[in-house]
C-alpha cells in the first residue's frame, strides 16, 4: 500500500539528509512535513516546529547565566512557545497539491 505522506521528525541523525529526503518525497509525489524550516528550503512541502531564532536566544540566555556562575542543574527546563509554519508552494505545485488560502494566511513564511 502506498503512503499518503511523509513526516520527517527532527533529530541529529536526519539533519544532514534534508535534501535527499525532500528529493525522495518530491519524486514520489508525497506531501512531506518536517520539524525544521530548513527542510522546506531544501524542497520539502511544509514545516511546523519551534522557531530556531527564539530557541537560539534561549540558549544564549542559558549560556550567559552559566558563564556568570549559575549551575546548569539549577536552570529551569523550558519548552518552545513559538512555532513557525513554513510552506513551499513550488513543491506543492510540483506534486499537484493546492494549499487552501486559509492555511497560507496562517503561514509565517511562504516560498513561492
């Protein structure tokens, strides 16, 4: 049975395979959903995941606190609060998929 789509979770093992995974999904005409927006830049259909920019700022705050003497074990655990939706319309067109206007309106970034 043929799958209806491809979900690619984030992770160190998959970070270097974005282009190959996106190419596979595209050649198979599979809608592909990713965690990181860089995968959409590589040709994936869409991503919905934590904002790299905001996560990076959080890491910088933690590093600053550790440099100033805080113990890492004493720092609070944080979860993302901002998620980015990125849609690649070029990929949608190539696989024959129409993205509804209300979904496009919610996107943080659209690749045309």
